[in-house]
DNA sequence: ATGGTGGCGCGGCCA
């Protein structure tokens, strides 16, 4: 099973890129974030024509997540347990016994802001949701835009980013709390070249200079991580015209 | 350089 995740920054603007990538890479599941449209406006028919099922949690203008899959989704849920939220950031479904969570973690804006406090609360609720899910499912994948660079090697200039949002200790501790549940950042299970990032700011020629962060992750529960055979980041779509600011990330499971 | 670019939707917010 090949699982992938891509923050597309508007599915309506990125439809051609996503369609081309699906045809080329044939993932079994592609989790999308920042679709930036209501569910009724999601171009489901375009993906169904390629043989993909769609589960969509849309929102006007901001956020929004969707799951595209070869198999039909089972047991679709949205949101975090016990966390009321207007913002559509979480969608989960089960495929062939694998529970897949698609996340668009809050950005947090800046350390100390109201949005940062919301991000930390949200990550606390995520931890509780995943702890509960582990009681129900052995094989869980948690994929998406985590808006946290796990370590300094995931940051092009760690000193410049020190204590900034996406890199602060409190955010990294919340991510470590997921690892403490047994989840594994499968990308790091494999040999990777340095400077492997998944997001580059649109400004200041950041992609050309590889001024990026690795903030898009595939986490796997212990039983699923044991089946992981490969993981990577596909930089190619980021170099196309009118790209998303994120690249797709993927992992394969036996 | 207190900037820069991009999306939504049409002024300002968000990333």
C-alpha cells in the first residue's frame, strides 16, 4: 500500500498537478490538505474518473481536507475527539484494515499568539484522539501537514528558525508526545540525503535556494511501521508552474 | 530590505 500526503493550497488551483501526480505515482491513498473549498465544490468527478474514491471535509476559503483512495473508504470520521472546532482540519477513514488520519495541523502564526495557543491545544487533543485510536486499530497512519519541523536537520537554517513558529520547543514536544505513543516518522527509517524538505515559502526564491522545512510527515503506528519498505518526498511538482508551496510526501507498506 | 508571493474573493486575512 502506497500512502501519500500533499498540502495543495487550493484544490481548484492545483487540479491539473494533482491529477498528473496521481496518474504518474498511482498511490493507493492520497491525503490532501488546504483544499480551500466547500465540499460541494471539490472536483470529485475528476478523481473518480481516474478510479479514485473521495472523502471530503471542506470549508469555505480556508483549511479543508480530503482523502482520495483506490479502495472505498470505511468508517469515515472528522475532527478530533472532544475538541469542538469550526475549522476543518481532520479526516479519517479505514482502508483494508489501515486507519488513515489526514491532518492539517494549525500553522500557529507566531510564538505567543492566540493562534499558537490554539495550535498547542489542538495538538493536545490530537494526542488524546490518537491514544484512543490505538485501542481500536493496530495499523494507523497519521499523515499530513504537521506545521512542525521535528528536528534541526529538518530546517534549512536552524539558527534563524530557533524558537520560531514551526520549530519551537513546545511544538516539538507535542510531536514527541505522539512518538511516545509509538508512532514513527517513517521518513527517518531510511537513508535520506541532507536538505530534504517538504515546504518552501513562495517568497524570496526559497525553493530555488532550497530554503525549506520538512513539515509534512507520514507517521505510522508500530505494527504499520514494521511493514514500511520506503518513504520519500517528491520535489518535482514544486518546480512546476503555479505550484503548491508544499511537495507530496509518501511511504510504501508491504 | 520590517520586505517578499500566493489563494480567496474583492478588503483583508491567512500562510
